[in-house]
């Protein structure tokens, strides 16, 4: 389940206009450094819809613009980060990331999914794959695999 995907995704940009990292090791460091923190975000950590614990979602400008326009298909470079928290809603325990890497036919293969439950640099990830089956299964009911809706709470 841990297949590393490497590609160029220069249209997915962080809050400073730099490309979102495209390898799990560099992406993990970017997340730990808060590369997504300048994006549009939910106002606070809330109870997660995925069971116990908390969550807070961040969306890049490209995805926000697409959602605001009511697009049925989001452009390549659209990205979101889900910070995952322990039940105390203070202690962060991981990240989930999705990045639109290609226009696709079906099955979520145009989306890269990344997930880790590690909060230290150099630690392993759980998922790093385009069209990851477990991720696609949960995200398939979203608008082009994005479950967040605007305005963010």
C-alpha cells in the first residue's frame, strides 16, 4: 500500500508560491515546517468525521477558487491538507494531503494522496500514492474527490 509517487506538479503551490513537494520525505518536512499554514483554513480544530480525535482542513487558493466557482472538476494543482489531532484536539498526530496531479478518466488516479501519523522528521508515511484505494473509497463521494465545502467552518 506504500507506493511512492514522484512527478512534477509545478502548478500546486504553497502559500509563498513555491511548488508543493512531490516526494513523501520532502512533503513531510514541508508539512512539519507549516508550508500549508498560509492557506485558507477552518477556523479551529474540530471533532473529526473519521472517528475519535480532531481535525483542521487547509485548502490552497486554486482549490478555493474552484470550489467558489462551483466547478465539477478541479484543476491540476488543487490541494488540501488535513491536520489530524488526538482526542484532546491539541496534540497533533498526523497529516492527510491530496493534490490534483493530472486530469483523469476515473477512479481517482488524478489525485495524489499522502497520509502519515508521524510528527517527527524522517519518519515513515502510511500512504503516498496516486489513486490510493483506501483514500479514493472515502473521497469518491466528494466533488471531484474533495469533501470540503465553502465556506469552511
